[in-house]
């Protein structure tokens, strides 16, 4: 399916490059695993080769598709989220699990905006950080730019939407 050197996305963890394919015995079960190197935090993840579809692994986006993610972040329109933090947390967690980067960008934008109004709970702060890392890891690979540069571009995009929203009111 995928080969060493392919750039893929593993939902919840982010995007990375397949470094190796190894057979490993984990909990008494021997399977083949892709060794995925994720550029953010220099993390390595084992992805079971036989369950790629069920966990939602996909190739990274094209630059044109990623541009639409930036557009979503820059758009000052915020999506409707539940007011109750517990429901909002589950709502956002489901979006992150979906692996849809445009929707994950909406989660980041909405949580950043909410954080500007009031301090996020510890759980929502962690969720925001995870969602940002998922986006950043794929953008680093799609645009082939350093992490710091991508992080600045994302910050600017969010400033356009969240900063611009405050000026309208």
C-alpha cells in the first residue's frame, strides 16, 4: 500500500514520513508495522500495516488542498460549538478523530478565539495543542518548510481571523 519514504497522515498523531517497515511482536501478536517519523517533536509512531484503512491513514494533502486549510483559518466566521465545555470537548474530539484537516483548522480557530475570551480548561488547552500539532506536522511536509516558519504562518492566519473578528464588534 505505502512504501518507505511516503508521506502519510495518521489521524490524532499527525503527518510523517514512513521511515521503515518492520515486523514486531507486541502483546504476543506478530504484525508488520510502518515506522512513521513525525517532524513535530521528532516523534516516531508504529502504525499497524493491516489496519491502515480502519484508522484513517491517508496520503498528505496537495499544496492546493492545504491552501484551503489556510483559507479556513483566515475566515473570520466561527463554527457553532456547544456552550457546555464537556459537550464542546466531545464535539471537537470527534472532529479531530475524523482527520479532516479543514475541520481541525476550524477547531483550532474556535478554541483560540474562546481562549481570547476566557481561559480554556486544561483539557481544552491540551486539545488545542494536539490539533495545532496535527495541522503543523502536515503543513511542514506539504510545503517543505521548517517548523518555525509554518508555525508563524499559522499564527498569522489565525490573527487575521480572530484579530479581525474583534475589530468588527
